[in-house]
C-alpha cells in the first residue's frame, strides 16, 4: 500500500464552512475503508478523533497562529514558524494528508517535511450533469494514479454543448431573446471569498484593477451579476463599478447559465469568479482581473497547483481510492451509477444550476400550477366571505412571496430552492395560465 494511513487536515484557523469539509470526509470515509481497510477518522478541529499523533492540541496551534487577534484571512498564505514547527511535530510518517480546500499555509507546511497531501474542492466548472471534484496532490505518483479517473476536456466540452442546446432551445424564441447582446457582465463574489485573498491576506477589490477593467470593458454597456450570498456588499461593489466606469451599471437578473450558454453576444469579467473559467467552454470571451483559485487540468496534472477533474460517481467509488492507495480493486467493489445531480443533492449545493434546471421546464411549471400555489380553501359557512376574492394569479403571487420570505431565513441551507421558486415565478409571468 502506498501509505500506511490517511489523516484529514484542513484550515484549522477557519471556522466558516466547516460543515462542507466534514461532509466531504464523510463522503469518502466508506469507499476508502472498503477499498483498503483504512480509517480516515476526522479533522482535528473541535477536539474530534483524528489521525495526527497523540497530544495535538488544536487550540494551542491556533494560539501560535495569533488567533483570535489575527484571522484566517491574515494567515491564509503563511503561518508563524513556531506554529508550523508545532504542527509538523505531530504529523505521522507514511501518511497521506487529505484536506478539503487546503490553504496555502498548510500545503507549504506539509511540503516542508515532504509529507504528501491530496487537496479536494468542488471544481469551478459547474455546468455538468453533476458537480466535478477537483483533486490536486504533491505526490507525482498519486497524480499519475488520479489521471486514470480524470475527466477529459472532450467530455467536459460535450456537457457544455448539451447545456447550450437546452438553453438556446428554451430562450431563442422568447420576446427578450438577445436582450443583452453586446453587454459586458461583471460577475460579483462574496466579500471574503478565499479566491480574493492576496499574498498579504487582504481581499482584493475591483478598484485595484481599474486600468485592466477599463481596457476590457471599453465603451460596452455593463451589467452587474451579484453573487446570491453577497448581501449588502453587492450594492457597494455595483456602485463602485459605476464610479470607476463613469456610467450606469444596472443589476443583471438573468440566470448565469442563460448568459453563458445562450445566443447573446456577451463578455464576462470578474476578479476571480469561476464563471469566467466556465465562459470559455461556451465560446464567450472572459477576463479574470485576479488569479483563479483552482486551475483545472485535463489528461495530466503537471504539478501540485493543477486540479484534475473527477466525475462525482468516480469520486464516490472504491476504484479511485484503491488506486490512490495502490491496492487492487476487490471483487464487487462499490461503484455508484452515474446519476445526474447526485452530488448536488447530497451536498444540497446548486449555485446557478437550479435556475438552469427549472427555467422553461414545462413539467415543473405544471407541477407548480397544480400543487404549488392552489387557491385557498373555501371559508366555512360561519366565517364571513371576503368581499373581493383574489384572482388566481394574485393568490399565486401572494403565496409565493410568503414562501420566499420563509426560505430567505434558511437561505444558506436551501439556497437552490429559493432560486428555483424565483425562476418558476418569472416563467409563469411570461405566459397566461391555462384555464382549469
């Protein structure tokens, strides 16, 4: 076996998003154990059972990194020598360190003692029938093993073409077809996205790239596409764009994949959003003002900074992990059947794909018409009847608005559903309801 053990290790300084890290370890826990009998335990955060050497104290490590006076942003690229020496002193030998969205400081600490690592993250190309998992490693032998399971550029391009066919079929004959032709779409990100951190741990802002922005935009009209989880920061960034460009920049309400895969001749620009990486697969010009966080590789990863893209069903199966650990695949090994949206549903993470899946979907419209916003039940005889019963479409709008308010309070958990309802409402507004 290539390694004696696997230990989960990630950004111990960053508490936000810890649930996503734990989720990915839970996804691969069983396939790894079935393939090689290895127990990966958990990340050492929150004093969980882990596979580092006995005695590692996560709070002592965080203190050596300067927390809480310093933040994970400050330390994303480098940690103090004392903290690094403390950590490496608890690293077991012949162990593969598995981490979801490993920060730069962790990869450097592991590299300093020659400890192999495998970084996992959701790939920035998210238009496929399911999510791809990006996998990068410091171990050349491990990169070679992963190559056998990686997506080819032809397969990824094929999925982009299928999406484009669907989007154009559903939008080409609408009255607003080509409404954004000739526009530049600026794609926003969350305020403290790790993809925005510079070498000093500060989040870059669009005003730092004014010259590049002006050169790319030229005289074209600009629309601002906010990130759905941005909050007030989106409006601040939109106003900054107006000041930098000296003209109006309206919000873009069109769905991301409708912009990417549709007929409109649009260009994209962002600081480092994955949307600009997706755009090239649809033949749309794009520019990243800052560096991308994840660089996809096809065929072969030439170094540890490139992520091979692995289909969800391969990532969840035994065969990949048997190759990672260099053990034979056992008879009857677990291998999930390729299923659209399997990982999206497991993770409950959809981003703009929910809107794409629902937009113009007659089946979903009919389901919503029948069951999503039915008229209120007739009042009992003892209750006074309303003076003016609301029309069916008014009742539908009222019910949907109420549902959206409830969903907003849970948006971090069911953000995809919120987007889906908004899309259904727009589609229903475009055409009259059939008579009952």
